[in-house]
C-alpha cells in the first residue's frame, strides 16, 4: 500500500477517535491496529499533542496493541525462517517488557562483550580454558550476575535490562552467554533441566531451530552461578537431591526452538495473572502450529 494512501486512511480514522458509540469505535480501533507499524510514528506524534484524557488512553491502547502484534509477526517469521539466531527471538520477546528499548545500545553492548571475549581467545585453548576466559570476561570484567529465584521479576527476562543492570534470570544470562560463545564458534548450547536452565559444551557446532545440537557433551555450565563447570554425574546428584524426575532431557542440549519456549514459560512464571500473562500464553501457541 502506498504511503500516501496509508496516511490518507490514517487521517480518516484518527478523526473518529472521539466516537462515543463503543460498537462503532471498536471497528475504528481495529482498523488502526491492523494498520500496523507504519502508523506508529503518526500515533506517537498525535499522542504528544492530545490533551483529552479519554482520547489519550485510546491512542495509548492502539499503540500498545500494534507493538504486541508486531512481536507475534516477528517471532512467527523467526520460526518460519529457521530460528538460527536465538538472540533475535530473545530481543523480540523482550519488546513486550520494554517496547521502547534502545536497539543501538543493545547491539553496542553485545558487540563490546563479544569483542572483549575475542581479545582473550586463541586457537590453542582447550574447551575448559575457553570457558574460563568467557567466565572471566562475562562475570568478573563485565560483572554479570544471577538473581535468586525468589527475587526474579519480568525485568530479569528482558535483554536490554539485563545488559544495563548486569542482573538476569538463569535463562536470560544463559542466552546472552550462549550467543557470545556461538558468535566465536564455541559450541555452547542450552540444557532444559527442570528447575535450572543450564548450558552444555559439546564436541561439535551444529544446531537448527527444532533439531537438537549434535555432538557429545563434554561438560556443563551454570550461567546463574558465575559459569561454574560440572559433569553429568553432578547433575544426577542434583536431580536426586531435589527429588526431580530423572530423564534424558535433564542432560541433553536443546534446540533454539525449545530455548525460546522455555524463556516464555519462565517469564510467565513471574508474571501475575493479567493481560500480559495472557499474551505470553498466546505466544506459546506459535510453537504448537
């Protein structure tokens, strides 16, 4: 649709924002929401010039729903296109918590972190030495730290907030850690332990959206405990001690698809039952199609 036509439709619709008939207004609202992202800048400008409180609330609601719809569109496209970049999906979901995040700063922070790790790496390092370098840069130099389960909030699942505050949920820290490792061709992948999101260092570097990473697991990493490394036997002791169900999935690296599925579920667990939790439940439906 041409920009002039979009703007013409937009102007016609916003002239009706004060429509008193709720049934008629619901159609106007729906058309504005369906107009999508091309309307956002115009709506934000209108919002800044609106004095009437009722109209202001209506515009806010429309902007909010356009942004939510865009997250669904972007995540759906990520799934259809293969989901190779898990951080990309993490960014989309983070927009639900912080729709006005500074994307340029997010990418700058990640690039700086990756560069700092790269400076310390060399091709002669063993697997354990590589992770020691990652841990040094990630947890000591950049001072990232995990948050206790009782203190978790939605902000600890938001990419931009984690990068800014250096505090995050196990899966939030884990995805960032995994992204930095994989960007340097270090084979680190997620592990879906029931009560903890862990990472695994594998023998090979192959992963797609739904297929599991290939290669034998050499050892495991806890992103919520400053990257401490441990063995499968130690996970088995943990499972036994906490009376968890002992299953293969506790030890097996998972696909990007399941990492993001776990992220949404973990985020839902700290959200109160409200409209945001309902949005997250609907997001999960994308993974069952």
